[in-house]
């Protein structure tokens, strides 16, 4: 049980602590929990709509427990339901627009006119709107047009026949409708809201009905409650944000109800905005983008420097119940591979890389547009900033031969074909994504101004070995080593908490019968795989909350142990909390 102050939004997180802190599990953090209100009023029950006439509908319900709600009024809303049209807005009907007595749980909708099908929604509103009850909604009410149908009546042992009609049968006089003895009319009245079974018996002759009789039935215009499900509400908002030249993130908000929608799932579609002003075909994205429990996902396989339009809906197993589409307010534009942008960080301008970073003649943050674009190489070499040219161009300090982009960034340089080996890779970076793997990245080393190597790239030679004495080197990542722009290797199948040597060198194609002379030296690094930590606690959620006599909120937090305890010798659960505002500002620390 957490003790938090009222009128505050907060987070909580849980971690499994072990005897050895290196084996502690990661934290699992709850979403922000807003507790600036009391408990919600319970949903009204037994909402019933009874059609009294063709222009009035009587609505009744039972009030739920108000809990933390200080009653304000009953809210009754009505809207048209037309599957082929985007959802209509909810409006307040005449006759149910001023319900300020909680003890009065019925009203009559007046001046209704035949038209599209409708739905009626009800909720209890409170002085603090954050304690309003969740809404409850009727099935669709459909307006029938006048129509007529016929049923064939023939001789049977039992001369009673059942007909589904839409009215109560009332006693009345049977009248002749013509000069013929076998034509009669039966009066029917008082509108029904459910199908009704009537028995029609002819007893004026000994033999009942004749051999060939047709019974003609007519229904007046009326409102009839059908057991038809309502459509899902559309998403409230959709935003698309570029992450790189080929990826974007879709974030959306769902505040409505899925109603009777089975297998509800978000359906995200994106289409290209053509330079001519038209559009390409819509393309759907599944995976995490179709997970009803998420509110965002990453879209990949996009084209750089292109404009896209997105839309989202809640898709149902029954297409007729799927919500209307919600279109993103702004068009998404993916980032360029590497574009010159004037005046970003200085008067001279800079290059914008696909990952959103900017640079001029050096890279202080270690990021470069190495694939398909021209931007700077990482950091500096020997105190000299180095500019990286497009793939396949020669590299020189502060410039490239015949590159307009390099002209703008510092002038053209000429590279010489001197007979010197390739330089060893540098700037190796190693991480351990898991207890059995290491991820190794490196940079291709350039030369000083006016120098270039005749090395024609053949492959990267990447090898790994245990640091214990006598361990042999093993080649890894062979399938991807033949591409010069791929300077990353994920080595799997290792032992946890074990130190490894990793080395890499550039190998060149044969050059005048001696390829080894052009190969670079090895760049060597050492790293230790992480220990097998316990999995993070699962299913961290708030199961209940209440109010103490002094209005102090007491949420109850529950969680389950992670699936794998790893090498952890369990010590204790660590539960911490902090205010949501403090988390955003980065000021307060987590507190036990």
C-alpha cells in the first residue's frame, strides 16, 4: 500500500534486489497514475428505452453507487448512427436536458422525428468532472418506414397460424372489408418494441379457413429497438513524428468506447503524398501498430525526404462496427539522408544527418551519415576535423575530391594514391545487450589531408576470443563483413560475466600480387559480458485505491515476479515512488 498526497499524479516502480547487486533485476515502472480525485461514480444500470409514440421515447435507469462523486446532474445524449458516414456528434435531446435530481431516474425524449438510426447514452456527472461515471449506451434504435407484407394461409389440422407483428392484439369487431364472405379485417393497436406472436383464428364457418387464403399485414411507421450493436468510437487524435530517414513514430489517443466491437484493434494506414499533389495507395501496418493495449508504434520502410499522410481507426471483426477514420493533423516528412542546411548552427550552415543530428567539419557526438549521404566522420583524428564523403568517394581531411557538398563546407581537397596500408579502425565501442552477447561498433580511420590509401575494400575481419590463456580467436559476423558501411557486429552465444577480447581490421583486395601489404593492423578491445540478471517484475499495476478519513489516497500496488530469476539470490523487493511532475523536470529522486 502506497501513501501519496492528494491532488498529485505519481509513478511507482518495483525491482527484485539480490544478494549480489550485479544481479538485481531492472525496474518495472507503472504508467502515471492521476489521483487528484475520489473514486468514480458507478455506471448506471438497467438503461431501458421504451418507444411510446413515433415522436417520444421514455428512458429509465437505476442509479449506481455515487462513491466519490458529488452529484451534479444526469447527462443524456443522443446521436445519429449511420455506418456509411463518420460518427455524428452527441447532442442533448429535448425533455432530458435538465436532470438535476439524483432521485429522478427517468425522462422522456420529445419531438423525435423518423430518420437515421439513433443511439442514446447516459452517465452520472459530478461537481468534480474527474469522478463522473463511465457512460452506458443503448443498442441502436432504428426508424422503420411503412411497409406491407403477405403470408399464405392454407388448410391444416390446426387452423391457428402465428404471425410476427409489431403491435399488441386488441379485442375489436370483425368487419367485412368487401362484398365477399371470405375477406375480413382485424384491428391491431398500441405500438410494441419487441416482436410479438399473435394467433388469428376464423370461427365464423365450420371449416375454418378456405383452401387458398392470403393474409395481408401492414405496419405503420414506428421506432423499434433492435438488438444491433453500436459502432466503435474513432480515435481522438493521431500524430506522426519522424525518427530517421526511414522510420517514424505514430502516437494516438483512444478515449471512446469499442462498444460491441469484437477483436478490436487499431488499424494504422499511411500513404505517400506525391509531388504533384496527389496521393499513393493506403498501406496498412500491423505488429505493435495493431495492439489495442499500446498507444504508439514505430513505422519503418519509409523513403527518405518524402511526405506521408496517416490515418487510424478501430477495426472490428464485423466491418460494419469499425470506427470512422481519424486523420493525422499534420503531414509527416521523413528526414533526408544528408542535406545541407544553411544557418542551423552557424553562419556557414551545417549538414543534417538522417538521425536528426547536425555537423559541419567534425562530429563532436560520434554520429555520421555514413550510408548513402555526405556528412562528417566521428570526432576528430589527430586534432583535425574529418569530413566523410558519400559512399564510394575518397576521403580526405576537411574535404573530398569533386564533391560540391564538401566545397561548401571547407573547400576542395585532392587525395593522392600513395602506397601505404589502410589505417586500423578506431573508436571501438562495446556494449553487452544480454548476458550472452556483445555488440561491437567501430569507425573507419581516415587519413590526413592530401593522403589516401589505394586499398580497395574487401571485408572486415572481426574475431573474438576469451581472455583466458591459450584461448583461440574465432571469426564472427562473417555474413555481413563484406559491406564497408556496416561497422557493427553482434556476437551471441557467449558466457555470462566473462571477459572477451574483440579485434577488427580492414582487409583489401589483391594489389600487385600482395594484398596483405594493404591490410590494416588490428584494433583490439576488451569487454566483459553482463551477469545473468533477474527479469524485471511483471504486471505492475494498481489494483485498488480508497480514501482515508482525512482524504488521503491509499493505492494498492501489485506485481508478479519476473519469468527468470537468473543468477539472483533473492534479497528483497524494492518499491519506490515519485511525483509525475518531478519526473518530467528531473528534480526529485525516487523515494522508497
